[in-house]
C-alpha cells in the first residue's frame, strides 16, 4: 500500500476536519500543517500528531515528502496564490471552493495542473452527501426518466452569513448557491448552461451591516438541452441553531419526481437548559465521536485515495470553472436586471460579485 505525505494549509473549521481525517487514515505517511494563528496551529498539531507545523505555507511546499495539499485557508482571496504556488511546486491540490476570484485565475490554475499532470480538484462536498448522490443515481439509471426541471433551496443562519460575508465580497450565489449549482450541473451533464437570470433580496444582512449584502439570491439557469432549473441560497435565518443549514431539492422527470429534505430535522435534542435544538448539520459536518455528520470526511478521503492510487478526481477543475461562470453571470444579471448569456469572457470576471 502506497502512503503519501499530506499538507493541510489552513486549519480552521473545514481544515480541522480534513487534518483529523487524514491523520487517522492509513494512506497518510506524514501530516504537515500550516496555519497563521499559532494557538490554532498548536491545537490541531497536538490533536493530529503532525510532523510539521508552520505559520508560512511556503515552508511546506519545499518538502519533497509532501505529495498532496489541501487548501482550506480563508479569506477566499488567498485561494488563487496558494493554489498557484502549490501546483508550481509539483503538488497535487485539493482547493476549497471557490476555485478563484476571477475566471482568468481559474484558467491559469487549470493550465498549470494540466501542464504538470497534477490532480487538481475543488471542494464541492455535497457530491459526497448520500441524499444528493441518490438524486443523481435516480437520473442516471432512468428511475425518474428524462429531467424536466429542478429546484434547490439552501439557507444558513445569519451568524454564519455574517462571518462569511464579512471576510470577502462574494454574493450568496458565489458562497451558498455554488454547492447546488455544482450538484445540478453534475446531475444534468453533459448539458451546459447558456443563460442565467438572477435577483437578490435584501433585508436583515443589509440592516445589520450597513452594506449592500443580500439576504438571499435566486438564479434561473437555462441549459443548452432546453431544460431550465432554479437554485436559491440565503444566509439570514434566525440564529436558533448553531451552524444550521437547511436544503430542499425537487427534481422532476418525465417518469417520476424526487423530493429531498436535507434540513436536518431528523435529530432533535431537547434539554432543560437550551430547549429544542437541531444539533447536527451536513455543512460542513460536526464531529460525532469517531465520525462526522456531514460529507466532508468522505470527500477528504476521496482526494487522498485519488493521489495515492492515481485515480480520477470526482470534481474536475473545468467543471468548477463552469460553476464559477454561472454565479458570476448571476451577479451580473442581478446588477443589470437582465439575463446574461454564457460563456463569459475571462476579462469580464474581474467582478466576482456584483
């Protein structure tokens, strides 16, 4: 069995899950960490038994024993330079979404990976959610016939929304709808998106921040097959449940329909101190003893195995670029109040958020 050296750059919420998952996996020969917060670095290094723990990720890229790099750093503006440096150093790269802030940056990363024959994938974790995988299976095996329409609605609490929107200027389309855009486009491939229309709704986020931050955003996407689908995402639910995420899916076909409730209402905790709570969410997934509530651990292992066994990655960077193109078009559409046709030219991508 081939074991490999693994680096985790950024050990926050998501990076911590990836570090612990890799540390426990037999394919990991050695684990190396980079984190700019010394206290968090020390905490995760102790928990995982990491061989190396540094505050400058570039020190890890000099280590020949590292083959795979997981980039979980924030803010999202760091994704492109860190991924570029990692690919240039000859490392296989797993990058949290988004792939970049501009289409031209995404193109540069894709070209780098292709030139050096390196594995490069983006963290669209919902593909590893069994409920989402079942929807795709029901389309692929013909259970619901030919897809006719689809709707996905995702919402998170405003505590998370304020944290995400406060660190980078990206819209609900780019940060919340993106997982579901990836999912629906994955289900409908090889069809491609050709037109996007989007609107934003404002309320609590704008009132509390004084900034033009939308509460939610709705996207209508037309495919070259003639099918259209709707994806909505928001981040202003009342703060009743820590890290709470709720998703509803409707996939309608010629021979059937599939409705999926991923609102995490299946586990309810009721205590004298805090009352009723929904304690577990799949975004990104709380630790539950030896396992995780969400799909992120399975996604982490998938990339580890792809590098160790030379297998294809599930999320290609070209697909992630297409997702990016759709949400950029959505932001342009919301700003202009008119549909936007695809493809976009890279020069138009300098405004990843309208």
